[in-house]
C-alpha cells in the first residue's frame, strides 16, 4: 500500500498465529473433548504467516502494519514481543515484526479489559498484559490508510469489529469475518442446502457468520454496508468482491459445505 505521505508500506491482514490461537478457551475445550486421531484428520494447516511472506519476498522487518477484523483468538506476543518473561512460552519473545503497529478499534481494546461472559470463550486477554502499549495504533471508527485502502468500522460481531476495503484494478473489495462465504451477501444465488430458502423465508438479504455474540442487528447492518461497498465479481456477477477472512471450505465430515463460488485470490495490477 502507499501511505498518505507517498511512502510504500506493507500491511498484513489477519496474520493469525495459529499455534497460539489454539489456546483460545473455546478451541482448547473443543480439542480437549476430541480424540487426537480425529483432530489430525479434520484440521488442515495450509501454511504459515512467515512462510507466505517468504514466498512473496517480504522480510518480517519490512512489515509496517498488522490488522485484524477483530481480536477473537488472536495472541500477538510472538508477533510484537513482550516486556516480560512468558511462563507458558518459556521465553520472553522478541518481536517477529519489530517495526509493525497493530491497527485496532479503541472500543475493542477497552472491551478486552473487562470481557462480557459471552465473549470470554473467544478472547485471550491475559496474553496482552505484557505487550508494549506503543505497538498499538488505536483508531476510532473508519479511517483512510492511504490511496485505495481503508479500514471501516463494522460493529456487531464485536463492538470494535472492522473491515478492510481495497480499491483495485478489478474494483472494490471488502474483507472481514462477518460472513463465511461470498454467497452469504447474495444468498439468493447460493446452492448451499437451505441457505437461499432460509433467506427468502425470513426476508433477510444477508446471512451472518454463526457465532454472533454481541449485537446481531448491528452486524446485519454492517454486512449490508459491506455489500453496498463491494463491487460485483468480474468472474461471476451474481457474487460480490467480498473475501471472507475465515472462509467456508468443503469438508467430508460436513456434507453440503462446498461454497457455490469462491474468489480463491485477489489479483491487482497497479
């Protein structure tokens, strides 16, 4: 991305530390109840943050910003370092991304200091206690980060939810976890079992992700906003250029979970 001052910047969106994310209370309890052989067959790791960066020729020290649509499951200690020894890690981690700032909605940081009981299964607030305060770049609402790139406030799933908006050579793209498949923005074209019928029966023009915890109506309105901003796909105009940050993938254990349409990747030529 190009900053407002004309300098080139590197922004990583959703660079989850998968290894530490498994300690999220909800996932940890799920793993505790699931036999190891079943976990091995069901869980697929498609790569790592550092591996993908290496493939793009980007050094960790070159990364300027880390952005998440929200901080459910996120443990940032290995990414940004800590000010003290971490007993569970057996070390005081040095920042993997020493020059990166974490762009986050101030509402979410405040909320993490005193979680609502409904949110406690999804956050790891104790992992933030020794993270240097200066690595955070709190924002309030929607912010233009540079020409053609913005973070917009999309509350509902969490109070501080935010979405990434990109203006590319193929038009405008939006990304967040508010829905898990592009067709959830235009469910009338979905072939997923029951999705189109359910949406039509209840006259709901979008279908939210499953673990809506805070304010469902706000999240619904946020998805309509995302739907309004995103352009039509140049591959199939029935669907919008929305890229789910947690995308539905087909699985043999869950028949009928193959998305009707997937973008697979965003290609942009400047």
